[in-house]
C-alpha cells in the first residue's frame, strides 16, 4: 500500500493532495524484513522529495523489473 500511495502521488498530478493526506494518515509503516538491508520509505517524505525535484506527473521512460 505504501508503494501505491507513492506511485499515485508521484505520477498522477490531480491526485497529489489526496495522496499526501493519505500518506500522512498512514504514517510510518513497519515491515518485517528479516535479516535483509531493505528499507521501507516514508511515503510523505518520498512524495515531497519528488515534488521538490520537479518530478510530479513525469513517468519513467524505461521499466526495471
């Protein structure tokens, strides 16, 4: 769900405000990652970082799997 909120906030410009408010309601998401070094990004901070970088509404040209 965290990734979906980030994707909607970053790539669907009309839903930016709603995505930010949803990310604020979700807060910090905790995930059991085991012994890996994976991190779960904070959705609100990630969306705001995209916004300050001017990347809202821009889609990537290539897809990585």
